[in-house]
């Protein structure tokens, strides 16, 4: 069984997920973006050791609580290397927004397409899905996708940001058609959905999208 918990944090209302294997009693934290005290409380409530922090990408709203979480749980941080330019400049970008920000220490491990990550007895495949960010990945396994800012309910991640690529995004979104329709999507923002629901109704996936993405 997979136990997925979440907290929605910070001014960007980012979803941080705790993936728990209740049988093996292990957990990983995905995209600790802000409000570390709430994330630490979520980990404490789960009552299992934390093994790692996995990042879908390195925008500031997904990485801002890393340092504070690691002061309590000194676990490795996993990031695709193509997002290091974003990761390393997160504090700089936060300053442009006028937001307080705790620049995280460099990541410890590199993610790559085809990696298989484990938490307890759970296994998740890493898909490199660039577009919103060059090193964006999703974690896929056990009938669910931790999707970061690739796909939202009724929308997709922005591609008008520095280091974004609309062409890469189109290629990444096209891969979603190969997933099981009942795959539950846990996105970086907003409510959960399924691949089938989005393929049927999301204007960015069903061919009715306007030529210019927001
Ligand atoms: Zn993002
Ligand atoms: Zn985001």
C-alpha cells in the first residue's frame, strides 16, 4: 500500500507530498517548498523515518523548506542536474519577488530518465519531462504520478519562464498518452486528478488548446 500525504504551503500554494510505505515504515518527501514547520509536523504524524527528499524541479516554491527539513532529518536531496541553474539561483529569484528564502545546500544525488527509486518496498520510475523546467521529472509508480508542474487539473505548467521550453513541454506532455488512464496525478499545485480525466478534458492535452500557451 502507498500512503500519500500532503501539505499545501507558501504564497504559491505548492503541494509538498510525503510518500509513506506503512509496512516498511519508511518515507520520502517530495518538493518541500515552504512552511517547514508544517512539513515537519506531517513527517512526525506519519511516525516513520525519512529516507530522502526528491525534487520534481528546482523552482523556488518547491525547494524553499529543504534546509529547515534537513536540519531535523539530514537526508540526501535528489535533483535532475539540468535544473541546477534554477536551484543555484533560487534565492536570487526569491529576492526579485521580495520573498524571504533559505537557499538550500547543493543537492546530493542526480536523477536521470529511467532511474528507479525506492522507499521501503515501493518503487517509482523517474521520467525526465522537461519544458516547464529543463530538469523537470515526474515520479511514477503504484498507480500514481507525483507530477510537479508538468500537468495540473485543467492546465499545464507555464513555459514562459526563464529556462522553460514550449517545444520540450509538448514532447513531455505527449508521453502522458502512454500512461494508464486511471493513473492518479498528484500535481505541484491544485487538486489531484487522473491521466484519463485530463486526456479527456484538459484543453492543453485534447487538441483544443490555443496555439499560445499562457
Ligand atoms: Zn515550477
Ligand atoms: Zn510550482
